[in-house]
C-alpha cells in the first residue's frame, strides 16, 4: 500500500502519454529501489538587493538534510550563459526521490558565484507522496568581500516561498511530463529568521 505511487501511474499512463522521458525513467528506477520514498519538485531563485530580476547562476545546488542526518544534493537550475544571458537550453526546477522523513534545506550554492549556508526551509515527505514544494526565493544583500571565503555570503537576506515560476513549470513539464503531472502543491516552509546569516 505504501509503495511509491509512481510504480503504478508511470506504467499505467504510458498508453496516454508518449514514452516517459529519461528523467521519468530515472525517477521510476529510483522509486523501485526505494519503496518507502517519495518524490519532490522544487525551485530556488536569488534576488540581490535592488535588482528586479533573478540572479543568473550557472547552476543552483540545494543541500537537503533529513532529521536523521542524511544529506542529498538537488540541482534546481542549470543555466549556461551566453553573452550574460541564460541560454535557451537552460532548465529550471529540479526533482528528487527522497526517503520518507522531515527535511531541512541547509545550503544553497549559486555555482560560480556565492554559497549561502544556513537553515532556509523545511518540508515533510511521506512514502508515496509526489509533492510540488514551490519556489524558495532568497532576497539578499551582499556582505563585504572576504578574501578567505570569496564564495560565501555574509550578508543579510529575507526568505519567502511562492509558486514555481512559469519557466520551471514549462521546464519540468517538458523534462518529466509523467511524474510532474502527479505533483500535489504542498509548499515548503521558509525559516522565520533573516537568512542567510554568516
């Protein structure tokens, strides 16, 4: 009863949808290997103080840690740049198959730029759930340059959680159409304290 719902619906909808994509197939494989797991989709965006557009990161990596201490890296954006703009091949939003439990986002890396440590948000996942956790938005003010840790933010920031961006919805629908179509909105809870902190 608790086996991942994915095992049922990924197979049953193949007659309705085209062949599952590579990501759908990877999710199915992970689900078969972890019958007490669930599936999440999430996005992360950065807004530097004074900017109205999200910061472009080559990749955005998120570290989620279970209450049992197991850490998992989730890539939530891949944006190769061309002349300072995100390439058309960019992807937004990321999936992860995780064991049942309560998780904390403990680190976010804007590859090639800044690492943000801290406790950013929490979410709970039960076996068989397929959750859309929403988009974690980090509004931050960069701290003074630190030559001993140039990629670590020492500034202050505010956190909020909002809907996945239209870019993320389109990207996930294209990359994992079967799995993402089953996601239920149950947004992560942003930390209350100002983040990121040094």
